[in-house]
């Protein structure tokens, strides 16, 4: 709950900053743009004029938008909460929280990039990919991290 309140406060103070719509969402959009360009897709990310999001334009065609929910912060907060709830040794817990958060962030960037590429080529698949496959991928990844954490590092009392 504390992390969620802090994140909400961050979003409140981000309004009107030079990074639209907020710094983290802007960063994710720009990094997605870089990845898409690296993969050979001529991409621009532009502030959306009508809503708090960034438009992803590939080869001059508006393909997707990156909103605050796409920056993976809420997923990372969920991950952190679980690791803290089943904490292990402090040093191990901090290492796992930091490395897991970085992995989730990177997986999310890859998720958005792949989503954009697939939608560019197969726009009719957008609903299934956005609503089913890609959320399953990111939450499935977090679930696997949790399973790894509980089985390897969490301080759980085991009955003999």
C-alpha cells in the first residue's frame, strides 16, 4: 500500500513536467522507440495531443500508444510487495528486489516492442495480444520470479 501511495504521489507531482505524461512513461516510450529503430522500424514517439500518452508511429503510421499503465511500475510494486511479504535475508532480499525489478522493466520494454511490431504487421490481432497474450507474458514472468524466490530464498518455516 505504501508503494502504491508513493507512486500515486509521484504521478500527481509529475503533471506539467517537461517529460510527458510523466518521466517513467516517457522513458519507456523513448526506449521502445530506440529498440524499434534498432530492429529496423523507422519509429517516432510523440506526445498524444488528446490524452496523457505517447503515440508510437512506425513508418508514418500510428500503431500504438504508451500510457502510464505501460511503464511496469504497478507490476514492479506487486513484485516488491510479494518479495517483502515473504522476505529472506536482508542482503538477498534487496539483491532480488533490484535484479527482479530490472528484469521486469526489461521484459516490459521487450513486450511493448514486440507488441508494436506484431500490430504493425497484423493489426487484426491487437485485441487478443493486448488483452490476453502480453498481460499473460508479463504476469507469468513475475509469477515465475515469485516461485523462484519462495523456493530458493524466502524464510518460510518448513515442517519436518
